[in-house]
């Protein structure tokens, strides 16, 4: 099936379009410049904190995460540092290919966010990405977080109600196997895995899960845009 068959692309944002790992690590180096903690040790501790069953709405939950992470890594712990990690989302960068690729994709599709971030953070991300989206959906809109199937049902209701598109018209584009690829495949949604960590070992800051084979697989968003433009 040609990628141009689809009408609406739904996107995970954090980790797929926005480099949250790079953003958090930049904050760590800025906030605690004398820290000797390796990138991988920080991301491993963050991943554990985000999967411990006590999580709150993201990215407000980053404050709690700092308080969990700091003692174990020997980092200074304060309300100011914890709030700083949360507020750093406003400066998290887009992946180098994200802005241009989204501009190319919007020529062919409606673009919809499906992020586990709250709307206040999504507004920052959207500006960073050049405001390419036709519809902004956040976790506080859906009142749940992926991989909850209800989020996918909520998104389908929104784009079906707005444009009349059905599940068969939707390609879900995401980096996280845990939050996106596995559940969307089980729900019968065509999936596109953007394997951002293809050149790195381990899961980084993303919760690990069993691997699900996607319908489409690229290493970057630019590769997806190339395939669309080529009529594949």
C-alpha cells in the first residue's frame, strides 16, 4: 500500500519529534555542571522513575522524578532543581530533521499530535516544531496516557468528527514500542516506527517493552517524508 493512501498522521511527540533525552541531559549539565554522572546512568535512572507506578501527569511528573533520581545518583536535591527539570521542556530541541520533515508531510496529510505531555508543554513543543499541526491532542484532553487504548479511541473520534477519516485512513507515527507501536498494532492501526535510537544501545529514557514489528520502519522522520514524496 502506498503511504499516500493515508489521510491523517497521528504523532507521538516526545521522543519522536522532540529530543527529550537531549533536553534533559542539557538541563543536567547546566544545573549541575560538576556532575560526573554519565548520560546513560541518568537516562536509566529516569526510565526507572517513570515506570515505578507512582507517576503523575507528564511533564509535571519530572519534579517527582528529580527527587527520585537525585539521591541515588548523588545529585543535589531541591525543589528549585526539580522544578527546573520540569520547566526545561520549553527549551527541549526538535530532532534535526523534524521541522523540515513535518513541513513536507503536511503537504500530503492532516497532522495530529497524540502526546502523553500536558497541553501547556505541547504548546511549547508545537512552537519549537514550527506549528505544523492541524489538531493538537494532549493527555489532559484524552484524560489518559498511552498505551491506554482509550487515547487512540479519543483521537479517532476527534479526527473522524472533524474530517470524516476512519482508522484505515490513519498512520500512527512513533518512536516508543511501549507507548505506541505495540498497542496501535493490536488495535488494527497501521504503524510507522521511527527508531530514533537505532545507533545507540539500550532503551535510553524510554520504557522498554517487547518488540512489535511495525508496518513501516524508518530511522528518521526525514526518511518517512522521502518515502512519501517518492510515492512508496
